[in-house]
C-alpha cells in the first residue's frame, strides 16, 4: 500500500488525538478556574496618554 502526503495529513492528527492524555473533568469545573479581578474607573480617573493639550 502506498501512502501519500495527503493520507499522512489525515492520519497524523487522529494518531495524536488517540495518544493524548485524557483530561479529568474534575479539573475543568467552573469552581476550579482562575478568577480575573476587574476594576472600575470613572471617566475622570482614566489617565490620558499622549495628549498634552487637555
């Protein structure tokens, strides 16, 4: 059987997916994800950069 580059292009991703380590669903819960803190700025508090005439 001769294999072309097209055949390998279809075969290699499936082989990589078959050998991948399954991720446990416990680590992907919403409660375990990192939390990004946010801040609120009033319009007056936002620093102006690059405008000297204001």
